């Protein structure tokens, strides 16, 4: 996301339905994830990285300015405003007043930018969590960039929905108002070999006179539970993606905290299945023009990249084979998700399961240092395209 709005919660306690991110570690000894989250978004370097994502920033500007009629004369609230860039776009579109809500210390920079750009009379910066905001009247439009890797990581979408219920007029507009999460099987021998190479360190029986091998199973569990954040080469994809629709107009916070993506993939060619790639599209519902933002592998790269969740051991698949199963997402107290993967090759009966744990702090993510290798011709590459987001409101994710 471009900001920190944040679902309020006390340290050491989890919200209902929210799971711990680490087995065997009590919440009281974990770092304050909300503090880490807000401190991260309070830095100019973090904000610069998002502002310089020209796909992201340009499409938000297009969505607002090309639909100026939806903003002109309206009261607008920006959930997690960051530097205030979306608030300034709304002001440029003719909004009567914009509330830029930013919980982190970045709020003071947003205030300075509003004043230096002569927008201080239109944009009011509120340095608080959106859950704590009280207004004398509900707003006409909500704008926000509440999107994390794999759409839901960082769990800012929960704050966006809370703002909808508390601060948006009935029938008010949400920018964005809908999204689609995509899941696709992939094969990447280089990435899998890199993870195995890391594990090799813990197989040493005589490291400076110390036997490390007892920790090898723990290292394997850690490395294969971490999401791989980075660009996915389209040729690594083995089928058309499965998808799950999110309707921000109607879905509940609870539906974000626990959901699943069932799938039945028909494989395009012989390969080793190493895991699942995830990305998302989202929609801006303008009355003049609908704008769609895509983070798909075949689209221009964004700061969200794509995400890969690995299996501990690959499954052999062939052309025409069917992979059945589901990814189960359960929110954890590290502002991320425990993603339970279950997959079975219906043709061979071979199955596999694993858990990928996402968290809010990017330094917990792994970035592959190797370039994905082009597979041999007999693998076959899947031609994929982002599924269209329907013009009518989409169905919310099932709880």
C-alpha cells in the first residue's frame, strides 16, 4: 500500500480469527508489528519507492482526473494518505474538501506538501488511524491505496472496509471498489535450486567443530515458508490462473481474515510443479471511464511484483494433467497471512501441502538472486492473460 492506516489492536493480543505467525512463539515476545509497520511508512525512502512506481501513480491519477465529475464538489476521504498524493489528485479534480488520514509520522510531510502546493484550504491532514477518525458528516468518496503483495498482505484492506462502514455515505464511491486475486502453478528449477543451496549450509557436520545438522529441518521449514517477492517470468506459468473476486462495496472484514481459493488447473506441458504464483488486478469505478490496475506477470512491472509460494518438494506434471486443491488464507498477527497450500495431481495421485507465511515487514521476504531459467521446449509454456473484472459489482470472497 501507499500508506499506513492500520487496524488498531493491542500488543500481545490477536483479533478474533487471527492466527500467530510463528509456531511456538507467544505474541508478547514478538516485535510490535504495528509499530514496525507505521515506522516503515513514515520514511521518505519508502514513500519514494511507491511514488516512483509510475504504473501505480499514473493509473491512480488517471482514475481520479479522468473521472473528475465523481469528485467535483464532493467530500473525499483518503485512507492511509502517505505523502498525500491521492488527496492532491482529488483536489485537482475539484473536490470540495479532502481528509487525508495518515497514522504514521509521514502526516507531517503530507501537511507540508499540501501547504507548499497551495492546497491547504482543501486538504486537511489527520494524523491518526482511520478507525479513530470522527467527522461531522460522512464523505461522498473514499480513495485509498490499501493493496499489499498478493493483494491482501499488510491487511490494510480491513481499514479500508472499516472506513467504508463508518465514514462513507450510503451509495458513496470507493476508488478502488473491486479486485481479483489470481493463483497459478509455476515451474522454476533455478529458484528451487537456490532454496536447496541455502539448506546445504545446515547439513555441515563439522562447521568450526560444530555439527549443524540438527537444525536442518528447522531451516527447511523456514526457507520454504517464506514468500518469494519478485518478477515471475510468464514462461514459468503452467496453466491459466484461478481467481477469487473481492467486492469492497459489500464484503466484510471477517471475509478478509479467512478465505480460500479453490482451483482445478489443466497443465500445459511436462514440468516440475514448484509452487504457486500470486498477483492481483483492481478496478476504479469511474462514471466516465473504468480504470484497471494489473500486477500480472505479462504487464508492466510494479512495486508489488508477483509472489511465489513454494512447495517443499516438487510434483511431476504432464500435458493435460489436472491439479486439484486450494489455497487457504488465514490472517496472522504479523499483519500478514498463513497461506495453507494443498494440491493433488488427479492423474497420478501424488499430493503435497505446505504453509507460506507472509508478514508486513518487507525484510522478512526473500528475493531470488538468480534469474529464472527458460525451461526446455518440452515443458510447454502457458499463455495467460488477466481475467477481465466485470463491470457489475463482483461477488465477495467467501468467509
